[in-house]
C-alpha cells in the first residue's frame, strides 16, 4: 500500500473491555479487530466508560472505538 494512491476505507464500531485500564481496553479491541478484519489501518476513541464496584473502586474499563480498514 502506498499513501497517495486512491483507496477506500470502511469504519466500524467496536468496544474493548479490560480490568487493566483504558489503554489495555484499546489494545484488546484493536488486537481482536486485527485478527478478524483485513487491513486495519487506524482507530479513534469515541467514548470511555467504566464500571464501579460495590466498594467504590473501578472494576472495569470500556472503550468504544471507531476502527477503519481498507476495502479490497
């Protein structure tokens, strides 16, 4: 692939979930997208959510991403 050439992308929404933090949730989502889709190119963070446990601690991070991949 050469930048500067004409190309077309599709953008989808995925949600990464991790107990390890926001960055881990992003990495989980991108790793799964990369295994499932061909030519994953970039992502953008759309929303960040989390779950708070009974004792007031953050127990889970949820990151909603837009992931794009190049169409063949």
